[in-house]
C-alpha cells in the first residue's frame, strides 16, 4: 500500500518533530495518518522512535516486534526489539533475542556490541571483551561509544 500525499506529509512532519526532539508532537502527527495506513513499516518505525524517546519500553517493544515480524532481516528493527525488551522485560530476554539474531546476521556489529554490553552487565567480562573485539573488527566506529558506555564500565576499570 502506498501513501497518499496527505499521509506522506504527516509522516514527514513526524520525522521532523523527532529530529527536533519533540516526540509528543511526532506522535500526534502519526495519529493523523489514516488508520488503514498506520500498520505500515514506515509509520511503525517512527512510532518506535517516539516510544524510545518517551521511554515507553513496552509500547516500543510491541511495535518493534511487529516490525521484526514484518521483516526479520532488518537489523535495526531487531536491535530495537532487544533494546526495548531489555528495559521492559529483562536483560536475559534481550540477550536471547540477540543470540538468535547473531546466528542469522553474524556480520551485524550492533548485535555483537549489545551482546558485549549484556555480558558485561551480567558479569562475564571475558566473553564481553571477546564480543567487543569482534564488533570492532566488523565496524571500528563502535570504539568511541564503547569508551563511554556505562554497560561496559567493568571492561575499562580494573
């Protein structure tokens, strides 16, 4: 199903509000989209971002699950599902999502990075280090955020 011009305008406006850090306005704009189009991935992806900014983890998790059901090969959507599951359910549940995902997408650095974070928080620093090294090999851009990530504190402090 393609968007009518009016729905596209609402979607664009919602994206703009998100970029400005205005999730409530983005949410209101998404509510103006025709109800028959609200299930489309373009709308759901923005809705998930709204819920993330508002820290509505269970709602984000529900939307992310729908997105993953729509396209399980979209790495971002799986990362969102794990992220929201960690906050809404447990770190162990989020870890299970990523362990399954990394089997399907071993080249996805974000999965290895998040697994390193989870392992570190759960106390397995050696596994976390190995995951992080693998992540850096896949995508060196993760090095900088890793230095400030509170989840990885046990790796950087003796």
